[in-house]
C-alpha cells in the first residue's frame, strides 16, 4: 500500500493523465478517474491510525507532517465514498454536451488530492495549503455549469477566501506567538495560555474557515448560487463532500482545541464560544429551512437544505457532550450521503428533461421510477425519518439538547426537522408525482451506469439506518481520541442518559406493519388500474392535463407570511456596490487626465517618504 | 318623468323626426325607432350618461314576419332606464353590431344568434354559447316546436294503460 | 349471475352496504334542497348511516334530484362511471320519471333510466323529506334482498345504454372552446 | 411474549378506536340535536368500504397507502397503553413522533401520486399544519422530559408518582392539548381534509378498499396521538384507567370540535406559532427556574 504522500502525488499527476485520457476518449478518462478514486478509498479505508509521514520543510524548525487521526480518517472515508460514487455516475453523465469533459475530470482529481491532504494534515499550515488546492480544484469546475455559474464561481471563491484568510491570519498569529503549528502542541499551549482574548480570537478565526465553507449564517449566500448553477453531478460532490471540509475545520476548532477546558462553562456546561457558534447554527437552520420552502428551482432548494443541515452539524458539534458530538458527527455522514443521493437524482432528472424548475415538470415517476426511489429514500434520510440513518443523528442531537436544557435551540431544531418534511416534499410532489407533462411522455429512465451509484446509496442509507454499528464505532474511537466520554451502544441499541432505542426493532416493527397492511390489501377486491388522466374533475371534461398539476407556489400560503424577509444576498450586494463606489471615487481622485496631477501626487509621496525617513 | 330624461328625449327628437315615446314608469321610457336610426340613437344615449347596456334581446312577431330587437340602457347617475326597440325583417334577420359601444354586446349578440338566428355584421364571434351540439332550428323562434323536438330527441316513457285518465277517475273529476 | 343467487360474502357485504350508504354531494335539480332538511335534526339521515361524500370515488349512491338537462346528463354519466361498484341511483320527483312539467322542453330528458340504470324512483314534484327517508329505507331493503343491482344491468348491457346516450346527446365527451 | 403484547395493543387500537369514533359521531349528533348513528357505525363503514371494488392510480398509489398503514401500525406498537407496554425499554418519545411521520409521508406520497391537484393542495396544507402544531408540542414535551430526566414514555408515566404532570405543568398540558387537536385533524383544524373547498383534500381519489385502509390508518393515528397525551400528562394508569382517561380526553376533543368552524391554513400556522408556542416557552422557562407545582 503506498504511503499518503505518494497517494497525493499520484493524484496530482493523475489529474494531468486524466486530462489527456479524457481528451482522447471521454469514457476512458472518467473510468480512470473512478478507478483512481476508489483505489484512494481502499487505501484510506485500511490505513492505520497514528501513521505519520513527513512531507517537506518550509519553515526552519517546524516540519510538515501528515498524521492519520480518527477524526480525519472518518471524514476522509465519508468524502471518498461520496466522490467515488459520483465518479462512477460521471462515467455516463460526462457525455452531456455543454461541459468540457477533460478539464472537468482533471480538476476533479486535483480537488480530491486537496481533500486527502486536508483531512490528514497534522498542522495548521499544511491544512491551509491543501485547503487552497481543494478550493482551486472546485473553483475551476463550478463555472462549467449554466450561464450564471461564472458569477457563482466568483462569489464561491470570495466567500471561501474570506474564511481561509481569517484562518491564515490566526495561523500566523499562533506561529508568531508560540513558534509551533501542529495541533497537539497548539492545544497544549492554548490550554495554559493566560489571555482569554487571544484564545477567543484564535478559535473563532480558525472556525471562520469552517463557517465560510459549510455555509453557516454570516457567509451562507454563496451556497444558493453555486449549488444552483454548478454542473449537476459536481453539485452532488460540492454539497455532499466539500461542505464537509467546513465541518471538519469546525470539528477541529471545537474539539481538537478542547473548548470545554479552555473556557469556563456558560450555560449547563456549554462554554460561551460554543454557545455563540450554536446560535450561528440556529440562525442558519432557520434561514435554510424557511428559504428552502420558498424555492422553485429544485437544486437551489436542496442548497438551502445544505445550509440548514450545516447548521445542524454545528449545533451537534457545539454541544460537546458525548451524545451531541456523536450526533453532529453522525449527521455529517447522513447529510453527505443524503445530499449526494438527492443531487444525483436531480442530475438524472436534468439529464433527461433539461430543466431544474419544479413547475415545468411533473409525474416523472411513471418514466423514471428508480430515480424516484433514490430521491424518496434520500429525502426520508434528509428529513430524519426512522427507518433510515437520518433519524439517528437527529435523535442524538435532540436528546443532547434536552439533557442540556437548551430549549430555544431545541425549538429551532424542531422547526428545522419538521420544516425539512415540507421542503423535501415540494420537489417530490412537483417533479415526480402529479400529472406527467406531454412533452415528457417519451422520457426514458437514465442509463444503468448512472442508476448503479444511486441505488448503492439507497442500500447504504437503509443498511446504516438499520445497523449503524460501523459508523458508531468510528465515532466512539473519535470521541475517545478527542477526550469526550464516548457514547455506549451495542450493535443496534443506542443508549443515552435520557433513553435508548433499537434500530433493528424499529425496522422489524415497520416491516411487520407493512406486511399486515399488505395482507389486508391482498384480501379485499383488487382495484381497477386507471390511467393518469381519469381524474375527478368536478364533473367537467379536461383534455389538456398538463395544466391539471399543482406545483407552482406549492406553499404559497406560508410564503405569504414572510414575503418581506430580510435578504442577506441583497445586503452583501449593497456592500459590494458601496466598496466599488469608493474604489471608483479614489480612482477618479488619483488618475487625473492632466500630467500636472501626476506630478503633484508624486511630490506628495516623496515628501511623506522624507518626513518618515523610512 | 325626471327632467334629465326629458332633455335626453328632446335631444333624441332633434335627430329623429317622428319619435314614438311611451312612458312606462317614473324613470322608465320606451322609444321605438326605425332600424337605420338605431345606431346614432344609441350612441347619443351612451353620450348622455346611459353607460350600462343591461341586455339586448329579441321578440319574434311571426305574424308580422318581424323580429323586434330591444336594447335596455340604464344610467347610473340619474337612475333612468331607456328601452330602445326596433323591428327588423324576420327572413333576412341581419343587423349591425354595437360591440364597439358596449363590449358586453358581443355575448348578447352571440346568444341572439344562437337562439333566434339573427346575425350581426361586425361581430364575427358567432360560435354556439349555451347549447351543446345543437342541430335544429334556433329554439326560441316561434316556428320551432319544442314538443316535437323533445319527442324526437328524448324518448318518452310508454305507459301501457292511460294513467292520467285513471288518476282523474280516482280524484273523482270523472264519474268513470 | 342472476339477481338473487349471491355468495355468502356478497350477502354479508350487502348487509353492510345497506347500513352505510354514502351519498354523492352532487345536486342536479330543484330536489337538492330537500337533502339538507333530511340530514339535519328533524329527519336525520345519518342515523341510517348515510352521509354526504365530496367525490364520486367514495360515494355509493347518486341522487338525480329533479329535472336533468342534456348538459347535466353528460356530467352525470361521467360522474356515474367514476363511482366504484356497487353503486345505486335514486331518481327524485316526476321529472326523472317521465319528464314531469318539463315534458315538452327541448333541453331536459324525459326518462332517466334510458341513460343510466335507476334503482328507485320517488314520485312527487319534489318529494318531502319523509318520502326521501321512506325511499332510503326501501333502497336499503332492496340492497339487503339483493334486488338493487342497477350497476350490474349497466355493466351487462353497456352497449344499449351507450347507444341511447349517444342518440340523445350526440357525444358524451364534449369538445368545444370551453374544454380546450 | 412481545408478539402477544403487540397484538393486544393493535386490537385495542382497532376496537377502542373505532368505537370511540362512533361515539364521537353520536356526540356530534346530540350537540346538533340529532339522533345520530349507532355506536358501531364506523365498523360498518370500514368493512363496507373494504368490500367494494375501487380504482387504483398505479403502483405508487398502492405503495403510499401500504406505507402509511404500515408506518402507523409500527408507531402504535411502540406506544405504551397504561401498563401494557409492547417494547418495555424502547418506547422513546422522539421515535414515536418521528415514526408517525413515516405514516404521514406515505399517505402524502400515495395521495399526490394519484395525480389530482386537490390531493396535492390538501397534502401541502396537511404538512403546513404539521409544521404549525408540531413545534409547540415538542417544546412542551421537551420541558417534561427535562424535568423528569427520561425520554421513555412509560418512564414518564411512572415518574408521575405524586401528582399528574397536567397539574405539575398546567401550561404545558394546555399547549399539548391544543396541538393534540391539530394532530387529530378535528374540526377547528381540519383544513387539509376540507370537504367543501378541496373535495376532501388528499382523499379525493381514494375509492373503496383504499378508503377503508386509510380509515383504519386514521383510527390508529388518533389512538397513537391521544395515548401519548394521556401517558405523559395524565398520571399513572393501568390498562382500564388508561382507556377511561382516553375516552374522557376524546370526548372533550369532540365537544370542542363539534362547535368550532374551520380555520384557514394561514390562520392555523399563525395561531400555533403565536399562542401555543409562546405558552410553551413560558412553561419551559418555569421548568428551568424550577417553578413546578
């Protein structure tokens, strides 16, 4: 098995190889991509924790090392699962005409190399370097989407740059103060550091990279545009995996630098910093849920749901007791799988119908049943309904919030989880169910290669929902590594101080209920199959059933309650135009057309220089 | 009659020579005009406040072989009602449209076409309005026999014995 | 299957069907105003298990309350065919029997069971609620006896009914500018 | 052993649920000074509906109904009825509330699968109403959980040694009862099934057998909702006293619903997030401060 550094090098070279291969033949390049990524998954899967490697040496006394921690390994496995499934999906999807396949494949590999580096870097600077590689990779892929995706790419890079520069600023201030950068040493120095203000500044600035990347409240506006307009298969990777890099940094900021020891408890054992971050998570849950209910474009809808779920993860991680932290980590897994699954089914729908607007479609279940099944299980997991894995993480977060007694956060998480029933149901009813449009009557199911990853996702979600042992084991190992009391679970029973439940009995009881219903269904006379246009229309004759479909303004009656909602995108745009105006003003001030203006300014500058005398 | 209606009638008399005026009620007046003068009478009335065309309907005088077209106008500012009627030939049954004065007239004229068979030039929308799949004479004409149509289209219930006679006997009208 | 030879299940089902008839909330003529009084406190149709249902999919019984114009007949036929079996039809008043006072009108039909099978007629030019309740009980007795199988007749000689309908209506599914 | 208990719970749910629905129709009739149907009327309705030959709109329509009924049966199995607990350790409050969502989602998916826009409007209203009543309900319940430090329903019931939780936390009890009315879909909050406006909402394309199965699902869901309320708020009770309390709560709910007209859907959400939610937060504040009677 090759070492990590070679793996990253392989990926960097691989991106060039895949560029040439895809130039030669699209399918071959994508297959090469898929093989390489699944090989990486295999390597990461059975890498030994604690395995260290020295990378290279920039700063004099501090060498850059890659160290495999439980936390990093868990995040890497989740991300690589998502990317390998999507890579398999891309083999067929790449034939789409309007994206440049060669560049797409190579930048994908570049991004994966960045991701590998981020999760296994042992100190702040290496993490930053690989972070920038990953951002670069994704930044170059995003503009290949629809026409508005050029602007989306810029907004994406600017917001993630804000986060990463604050992170860089914190890294250099740590280095300037202590001279060390690796995580263990930093956490020790921070622990016995006196000035509270410095601790606050460091942790908040490091967390800001996570906030920017996982779309938490202040920096959440890029998610809607980027996910909405990125190339379809890539938005699955974008929301399934890249957002998780943000959660990784948040996990580091909150647990690797043990905030519980650093700060005094503010409310029932939750330090003030965590409380502030939890409140950022709450606001992003509210924004994500209520804005998602309004969207008519299905990809932007799920983008807002990624904001809400990013908020969930932050709330879970912020609580820092054994159940809440485990809930946050498990939700990372659930949301990665569910969001990727949903975006893949949307990519399949767009592959066939070409539009992402919900009200332009309808009744696609009769033509694309397997895509419907994927989407259905995806939303069941995203909304957190028991038989699937989505519920376990939400249940953990709820019980930890109740045991901590944080009721306003609890109310907001309830709004988030019940609200998620609403907005996940909107595309289900608007796109898949209801009346089939005549122009979509000859739509066929997506080719088999695209179906395989989607159905694998379905099996994976239900399997983990029924038998969550593997994920729970890795979470227990993370909690031991990070120093939180691990949750105790045995096979399928998960225990918390508040109560326990058994995923297996829930699943068996659900199937028993299903069988009882099926028996009742079989006994009584069979219903006559009636086609879609034989509807109760109040006794009237309809011939154009395209209009007989309810999808535009699906929740118009709630949206009317908050039509005049404050929009942060407009706020940021005003900010941008304000700065542009200042720039324009100074430009006008300085660059005079007449030469005398230049002479005047040069003399001023020389005088200042002499006065300061350097 | 209210004085505002009086001076409207004076103005009408100025453009139409022998105007037959019949006062039905304190605020209701019926005037009869020759077909060719109807248009300018109506536009004059519309000018003097009669902005509401309540209905255009027709009366089938089969003996005189005439259709009587009746326009009922109502004025919102003085509450007066003008009934303008004119007689057109039943065979040709053609008249000019007033759609440009009152848009609603388009539907009234369409209904008249369906039920009386009067066609209006200038109003090209002569499709069936209420009756579905109608294949006989326009039904409201006097020479259309609904009983015979009903017998032809909707079969009746054959009674084996004369039930009505029997009912009369039971009720004692006849001493059967 | 002749009318009175039914399997044991059918007999039990008929007992149940007679006890809980759901009427379709679809009122075609002037008799519909007799239904509210028969539902409210004085006559209370619900004690026989009868109640209004909004859609033909759930209804057992269709009331043709009074005169039936050709246009409404098209909608009645369409709704009747949307109702699940077994279904029953009651004709209110003399207009459904022999055209009633509109016997000579060009728009209304003269004999209802020429178009859809009618299980029971109620005479009177709008029967009062007492007559309605008497009719409902009569229908329940017929269902229990297995005599109320208009829907079987409709299924068996479907062609005859269709041909009558086309003869009077020209076409059941109307195509004109109002139904694009 | 658990199989026997599960069967017992399901049979109770079936018989007691349907008889109580019949009694509710009788009460509604008496409120309107009518004679009203016999108490066993709902049994007849269900079996009559099941015995008819209906229509189906394809496999998603059938699957939706089966998932709905299966989900609600599974939820019912987890609910403790007084001391009759099918799964002693596993009846967690959140499991029951969210397993209930499986039934709701199954029905919603099946009904919209029929392709009738009335159904989609009804389902959109049902989900909105759920958003309305679910939040105050869960906040009030969270207050109770925090106070008793356990989230298993039978544990909550056992914890009410001295007085009922209803007397300990009266405001929480009121909030839970108002949300219960919303959950039951009784008159003031039956906007999703409004027969006058959207032709009985989601049930517009439900013909015979499917209507019967859905009536069963409705009965079981009523049983789940009210038994949750009784277990948490109305003190320790063995099987019989549980049924007694269940009937009392059910009768009160029917009386309220017999006299109130139907809310509009915006009003439902606005009402639930104004009055009950603020009351729930007041109650939770009391719990935090320890002011519990």
